[in-house]
């Protein structure tokens, strides 16, 4: 389970605002976000098992993120890792539309996914879980977990409401953005049932920030691109008890925006 809450072209001061949690098994080897030696323009964490990433950006202002589309009744093996999808976009030069058109043609090679790609002034979404094809997103506040974009899972609804309140009251800071996805409160059982999520496991995984011994929120990342072509990135990494263990903070100017 993962969670992304973002504002795209809502604020003239911050054309892109992102608050995101990466949820994963604690045993899966991971490198915290860094500039990759083989791709010096790329800032992202790295999945050391498959070599891909879940979210990243570049010095030129490209942004990408992926979440799994979870369907317990249909979980076939897939020949390719979903983590290569954001990596391909971030290390390439295609437009979001062209890139997603190419991915759509090979979507059957991957298990279910949601993919966001774009940057300072555009944002596109594509999922291989329906037949809509790549979508150019209009300005707005969006939420994405492990269903389709803006599926009203409780954690998504809560995050969108918190981000809207932050935009209305300010000020924008990494601390305030992290709070958008920080709740450890279990979702109300009736709201889970309304989304077809009626099980003990779904309740355990219903908070924005998940803490269990084997699986949970491994990192929280907050990011913004501002109107002055500056970017700010903060990644907080956590242990299995939800205790902060590492911080990565990067500030940069966006070149060739």
C-alpha cells in the first residue's frame, strides 16, 4: 500500500505540491533517496531488489511516481517490475503523453499499477487497470493509493482534505506537508465497508501511516516545485516501529524547465 496526495496547478506559488508515503515490507532492501551515480540528474530512492524506484524527480523538473493497483482476486505474475516505470520516464526525454502511450502498448508486461508523470506545468496519469488510456490531468488536488486515481478510500479523502486546508491557511512547509499523510488512526469500519474493504487486514492497512512488525510505512516524502523554478525535497525514513531513522533533504534550481 502507498499513498500520494498532491496539488497540481492549484497554487500560483507552488505549481506542484506532493506528500507521499511508501509502504513496503521491512525486509525488502532499499536505499534512501540520493542522486544516482549512473544518472546524476536523478533524485530518488532505490529498490535494491529490482533496481527501480517508486518516486523521483530530476534537476530539469521531471517528476514521476508509481503505486501498485491491488486486486486480491487477480494477482498474476508479471515479467517486469513496476519500479522501472518511473525510472524510465525520469531518465528519458519523452513528453509525458508520448511516454505513457508507449507504456500503454506494453502494459500487459506489468502487474497492476498507477503511474503519474509530468513536472512543473503538466501532470499525466495512466493505469493498466482500466481502458481509459493516458489522462492529462486538469488543475486540482488528487489522491492516489492502491486503487484508481481519486478512489475515495478513507486515507485518500483525509489527505485531500488536509492538503486543501493547508493551501487555504498556509504556510507551506515540509512539516505541514508531512502532516497531510501522517495519521495513524484506523479508518472507520463503515467507511471501509462502503469501499468494499471489509476485513481485518484492510483495517490494519487503513491508516495513512502504517506501523506493523513486518510491513509498514518505510518513508514519507514531501516535495514542491515553486513559481521561481526552485524545488525542495525531504524524505523521512522509518523503522518497523515507525521511529524516524534517516532524513534526506535536497534543494535545487530547476534547469531547462
